[in-house]
């Protein structure tokens, strides 16, 4: 029988691909819009709660500054540009310190979670140490860390990674162990070892838990950086807030706290948006909502 060539199927495929691309673009725009609306709603709620608490508690205006006071100090007073420049310079230092602690803690958590998944014996040996680091207050550990590492960048990295390590480790380890055992069995049937199952099954399925660890680690890393700057390095927003409070520069204290809080919320929102886009790309729409 002679085959008859019909161009209808390729034409249908050609029409389907632009539709799929258009639907993906609309989904991305919708995700961005929802993220922006959520962030805006969160910001409005925080500002209203802040002003409402000041009114209810009746704190002295000299000590407690409201949203209007902070906006005025940062934007409208004659020295506003100088005020913003000072906080901006400290903010850059703090974000750099937080980034180092975030990366170090998250990489350590990913490596340890992978090792724990491959070996229960190593987990039983090392997990108590992680629990110990989590249970001891960082303020108590700071002098010891400073004695060992000095008062430079290594102190920031160590303190930031300690804050990030345990919650990220728990989330990533949970995600790695949530992989489908049936898929792991298929890998074993075809001759794959534990590492192959980890690479092909456990790591992709742990992406939701990994992004949960990232979102938890962002504010934790910023907190660790502020503590390290306050207790050890003497630089950045951590030191700036303490110095301004000691010199009763209350407008600067409140403005610094507001700026670092807003930046934390923005970074958290960026991580959440990245999670949604990546999980949707990986075909996990249920986790990406």
C-alpha cells in the first residue's frame, strides 16, 4: 500500500506550539502579578499594624517612630539624601555578610542532607552535633567563634551558616527522603546504585523542600549577619543600629530596622517567585501554588 503524505499533522503541531508558549507567558505574568499584589498587601498590613500598635500602646513619640516619621527622615528632611546614603552603605555590607552566611549554610545543609540520605550511620553520628549547634544561643557562641576565627569575615560566615544550617538541613533531608520508593526500585532493577537513585529521583523530588529551606534561610541569614556585625565585626547595619541607639538617634534606628525588614520581605518574595517558576517548569504545579 502506498503511503499518502499529509501535511495536516505538522501544521497542527505548529499551531499548538505558539499556543503553549502563549499560555506559559500568561502564566508567568499572572504569577508575577500575584507576587506583587501579595507583597503590596503584606507591606500595607505591616504599616497599618505598626501605626495601630503605636497608637494603642501609647509609646512616647520620642522613642517610637511611626511610618510617617521614618518616611520623613528618609525622604523629605533636608538631610534625607545623607541619611539614605548612610543606611544604604551599611545595608550593602549587611547583605554581603548575609549572602556569605546564606551560601555557606545552605551548601553545608545540602551536602550533609545528601550524606545523611546515603548513610544512616553518618547521620546518627553527626545529627547530634547539628542539634547542639541549634540549641546553644548564638549570642553565647559569638565570643568563642570570635576567639577562633578573629573578628573578620570568617566570623560572619560561621555565625551566618550556623543560623541557616539546621532548618535548611531538616527541610532538605525530609525532601530527599520523600522520594517515591517505587521509582527508586525501578532504578535498582535497571542496575542503578543508591547514588544514581539520589541523583535521578530524590534530588528532583526534593525541590519543594529545597525552596522551603531557601525561604527560611533568607531571614535567618540576615539575622545572623546582624548579630555578627553587632557582636563581632563592628560594621554594617548591625553595628549601625546599636551605635545609633546608644547615641539616641531614634529616627535612624527605626529607619534602619524598616529598611532591613523591607529588604527581607522583598528577598523572600523573590525566592517564592523563583520557586513557583521552577516548580512549574519541572511539572510540579501542585507545589508551586
